[in-house]
């Protein structure tokens, strides 16, 4: 029947919905787009508010689809992109273990999402209602690839925005006017 696949899918999906709505609306103790945007600015994701809304939408939307077992590879791609970006921007330099702020938890979520994508959302899902209760390794790899490509695109756009902002900051300073020097008497 796939009872535990259903429980895993719903648990992971709904936690992503919660995480996304923290960013989008400030629900569940979140900072909303303004506070999350400020944090994103600090880790180099500029403009921060825009990235907060995009990340929140990917997590909430991807999480909802994942919980329902609907368009599972697309849901996994959205979730994967968000997790890969979090690993690259926040957790990578802190090492593996989450006790030190590392990427352990994000990696476990990626593995769980991709494992459930490969094996399918199960009989109790929207996908199964449309005749697709198993997706396979190819679809899971495609979801991972799409998530990685999305993350790379976000980080490349952020880098370009930062470079443009630096160019705008470099403003020619007018030469200081020299004061007239009087001849010694």
C-alpha cells in the first residue's frame, strides 16, 4: 500500500510548505519577505527580497505538490533547487554536520526527495490517479539536474547583479580644488 511512503511524502512536503510560507508571509515564526530578504542580502543573494519571494514560492509550491504526490519530478526540482542554493550560499563552508551549521540536513532532504521521486509517490497520490505511481531513476536524476540548473542560474544572476552594483558604486570623485598657496614673505 505504501503507507510510509505516503507519510514521508506528506511530512517532507508540508514541512517545505511551512518553510516557504515563513519566507512568503512570516508564518510559523518566519521573517517574511523583508526579514528573509535582509538575510539573503547578507549571504550574497541580491536583491534579497526578490530571492526570498522566489525561494518561498519554490518551497511552498514544490512542497504542496510533493505532499499531494502531484507532478512529483517538478516538485522535486523546485525543492532541490532551493536546497542546493542553501547548501552553496549558507552551509557549504561550515562543513557537513548540521551541529556546526553544515549541510547535513539539506543533503538528507535531497536524498529523501529524490528517493521518493524515483520510487514514485505511491498509490495514494495525484500522480497515481493519473496512472503514474512510479517515476524511476531517470526522472529523479532529471529533477536533480533541473534543480541544480535553477540554482546555478540564480547564483549567476546574483553574481551579475553584484557586479553591476559594484560598477554603480564606483563613482568618479571630483578632484579637490587646490587652495592658493601664497608666496613666502
